[in-house]
C-alpha cells in the first residue's frame, strides 16, 4: 500500500514576507508550490495538505475592523473559516491543474476543518501567534496605542500583531479526512491550524477567538489520520544548530533523543524553528517519521537525500 504523507506548508508557500497580499501574488505562489507537491503524488504517495494562514487571517481581521462602521465584523473563528475557504480554493485549482497536466486522474478536495482547543489554555493570557503584515517598531507602537492591538517583534523580521494560539487537542474532521485520502483523493485540510472550537458542558462545540499554529495541528492531524510521514515544508533545506555562527551545522538524519538534546540547549527560537521542531519531534516520538525540508527539495527529502529526517 502507498504511504500517506501529511504536508504542512509554510507561509512562504502562499505569501512571501513583505510581499503585498494580492490575490495574484498568492495565487502565483500556490501555483509554484503545487508543482513540487504534484511530484509526491506522481510518485504514488497519498497526500493530505495543511497550510498556515497568519498573513491572510490578519488581513481579513483588519478588513473587518476598518469597515466595522459599514459592515458588521465577524469573530476570529469565522475569519479562520474564510481563510480556509479561499486558500483551499486556490490550492485545489492549482494542484488539480498541475495533476491534469501530468496526466493524473487524482481529485483534489478542500475540507473545512475544526480543531478542538481548551478555553483554559495559557496562551489566552499571553498571546504568541503573529498574524497579518509586518510593521516597523514605530508603526507597531502607534497601532498598539490607537487600536489596543497586542504587538510583538517576529524573529527580527519586523513587528506584527499577535493573538492567542492554543494547543490543539484533536481534529474533529479527522475520520472524514482519512476516508477521503484512503479513497484516492488529495485532501487539503486543517488550514490555518483549523477553526478553533471549544467543547461545552452540553457536548456542543463553539468557536473561540484564536489562531492555532499550523505545525502543531498538522502533527495532530498526521497522528489522527495514521500518516506514515509528517513533513513540514519551510524555506531552508535543513534544520540548523548554532545557526549564524562559525559552528553552524545542518541536521540531516537524526534520532528523537539527539534532537531533544538540542531542544534542551535552547537551539531553536520560539518564534521561528521552535514550533516546527517541537511538532516534528512529537510525531516522530509517537507515530512515524518526520521531515523538515524546503519546498523545492520535497521529492529528494522523501528519498532521504535532503532535509532533516527525524526517526525514533
């Protein structure tokens, strides 16, 4: 049987940092990404694709706030659903076209996905998820004063608005996503980490204001659909230790225990590689193989010739 890979697309696959968030720019980026993802499908892998939505949901949120005197604003869980819809639409369009060009008859579907979180998660008290565009420090402090936004510096790239990012508990549509993938569909799911919902005492689910980290929810999705490989695609070929120093080293094939020792050393920053390494480690410890690699070398990474490959 062919292996199932859950692929978590980095934000650069949809919108480059500092790039204007036009439909055309994002569509062109998704089109490029689809060419690389299609290689995995062509090689026979079953694919479930998840993606981030930080820039997009931040822009939708700002549109709502700027137009609140004209059109009633929507809560953040609804905005997550909106971003899942339009990003998923672009991915279905582009990936289906790429597969058709390769002569492959593989349907691509986008599944609206909810992710359960806890309303008591500590991140609601100290928000950590950057969303929207980048600002200078001066612009950020002005927006914080004028709009009461919570602003933080994002990995030395500029200042961004931050919102709560609770830990995912489970993916509510996981069984459906698994069935779709096993039936031969390429599934886009869990976009933006999933729409955050909490479970009430009466058993019903209710949306909550947050944006979930897509790597953490991607790990949970990979576990729940019984994926063989969890692959996090980013803009570097490998994970590095001692990054930016004379002792910089690329990590290639590495065990869970060895990578955990680097985490304990504090090698990976919370705002950059930290969540990716954490999520990859969790999957490799509990389920299968994790890979962190660049989008452009995704086909080499599944053969073991590129990327950081983590196994138990």
